[in-house]
C-alpha cells in the first residue's frame, strides 16, 4: 500500500504556512528559497528571503548588481558561497533564458550552485512537474517507513528511484506527496525524537512494525564543531567586511582570531573561494 494518500491528506490539513508554498509565489522566489534553505533553518531563512525578494524580485535585478552586494545581503545565513552561486545563477538565467527560471531539470542542473535536489525541487514546486524530490528529511522517512531502518544510508541515486516509486501519477498529487513527505520528516519523523503518535503513516511504518531496531548500516560522519573552527573565523572575517563600506586593512582584520595561523588559513580560503578580494597592501573587501 502506498503511503502517498495518507501523507497527502495529513499535509493538506497540517502543513506549515511557508512563503514558498503560497499561491502566486514565483519560480525565482522558489529558487532563492532553495538556495537559502541549504543547511539553514526555516526560521532564519524567512525574513532574509522576504528582504531579498523585495530588493531583487527578478533574476535580472540581482544580475545587475556586483556579486559583493549579494554576499553582503546574505548576512549571517552561513556558507556565503551560496550567495556567489545564486548571483552567478541569476546572471546565467538572465543571459541564457531571458530572465525566466527554466523548468527543465537538465537546464536547471546547468546553472551554478544547482544539483539533483534543487533542480527537481524547482521543477516540482514552482512548475508542478512530476519529479521525485529528495532531501535529508525525505530520506529519513523513506528509510523508516519503507525500509524499516532507523536512519537512512548514505545518499545515492537509488533515493530518487525510491521516491519516484511512491509518487502518484497525477502531477498535482505528486507535488503534494513531495512536499508532504518532506514536511513529515521535518516536524514529525524527526531524527532524534520522532512523534509516532502524530504520524499519519504509523500503521504502515516498517520500522515501527519491527519494533524500532537499532540502525546497523554505515552512518554519515559527525559534523565538526563550529566553535573555534576555521569556519567560525571565516564568518568573523566576513562580518567585518560586510560592516564596512571601504576596504578593511589586515591590521583591522587580524584581531578576529587569537590564532594567527588559523586566521591566515581562513583568509586564504576566502580569497581562494572568491568571497573576499584584496591584498595586505590595499586592504580587503567583498567582491565587486
């Protein structure tokens, strides 16, 4: 028995009211939201997304400004290279597609910063095409409900085929299933404290039926601590540059870290990634 009917009915009644789920939300807005939601909680994304779309309501609007403006507006969303990729995608959409976000998965995959998940999410949620959309939350629900595993195995192309198998043939219903399974994993079938009493497919869940066995497969590596990491120092350097309208000298930047070697490593990485430009002689700034 497919889990789609129960998931769809639950989602229609219980899905959160999020900007990208509302009628009339643009394909560009969907693309921007998907970039922002990569490794960033929904609550932090919503106000930044609203500000971003008010300032740059179309790809052409963003493409017309320097990439440094995108990095500055990204503020504290984290992983600022996403801002550079989003700016590059806006340029590509403007130049190659007449300013219209493409609906074809292959054309979306050709844009900077877009992979399997994001391309299919845009095609499915913005344009209503029938494609399997698989993120971490979806993989967890599928692992538990279908495979009887407490955790998903490392990502693979098989994930798309597994999600494809449960999608209804009707594109409208398939779109709801994609969103519903994702939502179920986000707020009910969570990683640490699944709320099986509130789950619409509890009676169909293979993991529950098996008595919640311990996961014995390969687990993904634990994420490194942020506090004291190179990533934290990179963020501190970026914060200094976002706060300044003129190049910041090396002497002004160095106090962000007491570890000189770590500071040098972080700054070199930012320069290499194109997130920072400049030199010790001229000072450092966001790209223009």
